[in-house]
């Protein structure tokens, strides 16, 4: 890859695993000879994930940055916050739990290069993907995909997988339009990228689900996702809200005033 890569990792209550996972992420990306930085955003974790993550700053001070704020605001907010601190020409979204290993990042960049895409998202529904996660999650994913396809016509089969690559300019134009910071955040980002004319492609992933039989998604989460998705549809198709937002050609995002970066010692 030509240019710098910023890997943004949202984290919530990951104190037990964050140090080991960060070490593995840094070592993996270093093997690819990338110019990269890793930005961990603690989304107001009660377990103070950021304090554990900060331990790696002494051993990887040039690679890792740790950002945190006190109130939990959702994964989408953490990704926007992390991107506002990012310096890269490309921004990678990667989940902290390592269900999706960072060794797969070059696959997404390969697809971006081959298809001249602006956005590449990991897809559990790609024919070359290898997935190991509960049957009910597969059912939710399939139903949601068909709804998204009907409502927005997105050229992808999966919006929710936590591994994505964006050219920086895409996020600079899209994020000011995004209102959803928790559920359906990925959909709102992709809907806006698609409406702005950016090329979106999907890529195969290998996923090993590690959170037990039910994971973190509960019935109230599903209801919240549907509510947010319908709100996005209303803004896009009825209000045409996204078409009215003027973002200009900003080179940076305004950082969250409540977010603080842990200083390197």
C-alpha cells in the first residue's frame, strides 16, 4: 500500500483481552510492512479498558494511540471519534475482540486495488468467506440483508461485519451526515457513501465467533437496529435529508471535545 493506514478499534469492556489483542494486531500489521497506526477508542467502558490499553504505549509508542471518554455512546461514535484522531490516507475499522483477525486486512486492500473501489467491507455472505458463528446470527444477517437490499439498493450483501476499509476522503464527506451512533451506524455510513457515488465492494473474511452461543445481540438490540434503519430510510427517501447536508472539502473531522488521548510516557 502507498500511504499511511489508520486502524481504528472501538472497545467496550475489553480490559481482560485488550493488551494481548493489541500486541497481536501490531505484530501482524508490521509483518506486512505497512506504514500504520492503531487507534483504540474506549467507549466509556466501566472496566476502564483504556487503562489496560495504555500499558502497550511503553512498548509500541510509535504505533498505538489510546483515546477515551467517560460516557458510553455506541460503537459508531467510537469509530467517528477515532477517525477524527487518525492521520492515515486509509482508515480501517477493526473490532477489538479479534473475531476477525487483522491478517485479513491485505485481502481488503487487494480488492480495493483490483476493483478501484473507495470502500471495501468484509462480508460474511461472500462465497469465499469462512464463518463460524451461531445459527441465529446467520438468520438475523440474512433477513437484515434482504431488508437493506429492498430499502436502499446497496451493492453489498453484508453491512454489519466489523472489518472495513475506507479511503479517508469518503469518511470526511460521510461522517458529517451520520446521525446514528449506535445501532445501524454501518448502514447509514454505507448508504451515504453510495449516494455520494463512491464505489463499494465486498471481500471474503474468515470469522471465528468467540462470545458464546448468544453473543452481545439481544432482542432489544434487534428492535433498536430496526428502528434506526427505518429512521435512515425516512431521512433518505422521504426527507431527502442527506442530499441537503453540505460538508465541503474538509481535510479533518472536528474531534470530540470530551475525548482525551492518553499521553505516551
